[in-house]
């Protein structure tokens, strides 16, 4: 697999690269690079490492340094400080669980592509006012799932979504069939037990299956 070309990404580039963006929680830095290589072997290169553990930034740094073929991003970005720290660690995109003007402005100023989290029409409008039209729908299944995404197709027909939260290998295909869904985010590609045991072959198989999911 070729190394990523230099230059800025756009949020739509992150969303369109593969049907699934893995939502990754890492507890050991030693797992970061092998996990990234396992996902790459299955055809998944946009990797969201969530800032939910004390070693998350170190894991982002390890992937950026040791697996340049991957495009590592930071999830659970909740502040300007998070965005700055993530970019310094090597993150090439950011994903937030919600949206604030402060986070949006910080990512814009840093040149860091952001997929802002939204769950309501008002949040979509706030993100759009700041120039964001590729959004993370979170928590997707808890906040209305398929029915909500279909309802948004009318008033927000110019927005593309990445539903995350309650998304699984079982319901991903029907979500991906919606015209306003560019990709989905999910943790099923990196099961905690597989990561802990170093079962990289299992993760590669899950990534390969995710990469093959059809999109419109």
C-alpha cells in the first residue's frame, strides 16, 4: 500500500476512503502500530484513535511515526487544547462527540479536518454556519438511527453523515444504503479481547469485511 501523499485532507476525504472508520480505544502504546498494520492489511487506513485513555496521544504518535501508510486521527476531541495536542502528536483529522464553535474554530485555524458530532437539527445548523457539512451523527442508534437520518434528508440534503454509536457489522449495511451516509464509525473492527491478545489476523479479517461493505 502506498504511503499517503503529503498535503491537507478534507473531511469528505476521510469519510469516503472506506465504508467504516474504526473507533479505536487503546490502553497500551505497544499495541498501536501492530493494530494499525492489521487494519491496513484489511484495507482500512483512516483510523480514529479516541482520546479516552492516558496513552491515546502516545498511540497516535506511534502510528504516525511507525505506520506512515495509515491516516491516524483523534476521536473524542472536546476542546481546542485536545485538537492542538492531537495535531502535535501526528493526528491528521479530528472527530468530536458534539459540536461547539470553539472546537470548530480551533480545528479550522489548525488546518485540522474535523468531523463534528451532532444529534439534533440545531447542532447541524450550528456546524453548517461554521462551514462544516460532513458530520458525525452521534450517538446514532440511540438518537434515532435510520429514521432520524431519513428525516434529515429533506431539510439537510446537502449534509453527509458518519453515524457512530450503536453501529455494528449487522446494521452497517442498511445505514450505508442511505444517500446521506458517506460512511459509518464502529468499534467492532477492533474488539478489546483481540487487541489485548494481539490477534491481529482477526482484526485484519474484520477490516477486510468492513472494506467490502457496499455503498450507493
